[in-house]
C-alpha cells in the first residue's frame, strides 16, 4: 500500500464517516454506492473506476432500504475501499468489486453493533428528561453518531493501511458466537421494521394490495422493480377512483343549490 498517500487515506476515512452519518443529518445520499464511488474516484484520481465500481454496487441495493432499524450491506463504504484498492493495485474493475462485496457484507455486522451502542445514549437522554435538562438532549443525539461514524472509519482505515487481507482475517477468525449473534439480530430487525410499518399503514383498507405484492414476490419471484411498477399501477388506479369520487361529490353538492331550471335557489349563495 505504498502508492496511496496519507492525505488520500485521511480523505477516504472522512468520506466513509460522512457516508455513515449522512442519512441522519443531511440526506445528501453520500451513503449511496454510486455517489461514494464517484467521490472516492475523485480522491484517488480515477473517476472512471470509482463510477464503475459504485454503479455496479448500486444495482445490488436498488429498492432496498433500512426500514424500521434494519441493516443492509453497506456497499457505499465497500465502494470506497474497492475503488481505492482497485486504483492502487491496478488489477481492474473486477478486482475492485470483488473487494467491495465482502467489505459491504462485513459492515452489516458493524452497523448493527454501532446501533446497539446508541442504547447507551438513549439512557442518558432518559436521565436528562428526568432531571429536566432538555437542552442536553440534542447534544446526546449528536454523540450517538460517533459509534456509527467509527463503524465506517475504523474498517476503512484498516483496509487502506493493511490491504484486503484484514477483511478476510476478520471474517475467518471472528468468534462464531459473535458473528452468529449479530447475524441473528440482523435477521430479526427487518421483521421488526416491517411490523412497525404495517402497524401504522392503513392495512385494513388496502389489504388486497398487500396480498398481491406478497404473492408476486413469494410465488412468482418477480424482481423488486417489477413489483414497484405493479404498485405504481395500483396507485394510479386508486388515485383515478378518488378523482372520480370527488368529481361526483362536487356535482351532487352543486345540484343541491340549483333547481331543475338551473337557477340558484338561494340568492345569498
């Protein structure tokens, strides 16, 4: 790793940290693989490689979101590491993507661990509420972003300093109970997230659409993009029915103020 400068490593670490906390503070989409890969390419002086790596990884997360606290592979950080090591090694896009995928999968576990650390700050917020120190709540919220930022900064720094071997070493030598526990938590969180969403959505009114989406995904194995188009069609049909209903209602209201000859019954109207 002699071909990458200290400044470049520092900038890539900062980029990874910003990408980790961006969804919580600004929403600039820095965590998206395409954007993260592009910015990493700018830092490394090879925008083409950054865009190709980021765009390829972006295809793997289209239609996937961290709803209800669930965690997904962090291919944004993976794009940063893959782009950097791909440019330094000169082994091409395939090598860069091959590095990015295991990094993204590894960071799923670190993301869950970072979210667990947020419980500590939540208890501190409860204490501030009891003591009526409300001005300190926002400060605790900012501090809760530190574990998330470090969960990106540490692996990026290690990978850029020591190379791709550090990723495989962590995956191969991490205790089974630790990896198994984090994987179990990662499997449970999406279920909890979906349950929370279903609790607040008008499921009783649109239960038929829910069944259609489930059948398309579970039995017909239609990709997420295809299901999205079906959902769009259903939304357009429902919106058209609402428009027709409002139009009919407005006509009925107008008829209440007009006699058979079309004259207004109440001069005050």
